C-alpha cells in the first residue's frame, strides 16, 4: 500500500516537500515514520530522528498517534515540533 506524506516546517531541500511511502498492510504511523527515515537516507537528506518522531501527524484534521493504523492512499501531514518562546 502507498501512503502520501507532506512535510511542514522541516528544513528540507525544496524538492522534498512530499513523499510516497510504500508499506505493508496493517502499517502504523510509526511504520510511516520509519519509512520516512529510510527515504531520507536514500536521498542523502539529514534528519534528526527525534525531531521526526516527536512531530505532529495529521490525517485531514484528525491527530494521529504512533500506533494508529494507516490505510492505502492516506495523506499524512507531518509537522515539525516548534521551539522558541
């Protein structure tokens, strides 16, 4: 199955705004994040794993937890944690 991912507020190259992640049936949000990390390695993009793992993940307007199951064709928005004050 394929899940589409959109990255927001991450310091990524301009051509790395969206990604397609291929996963097995029954995959979870955590599996999607693992797939993103693998994709970053393949494209030689540096990513702080903790930053990705603590990001907010949304499907539409619904917040997702790492153990939530994703479905074929889902589009997930991954939003970097904000810092500062």
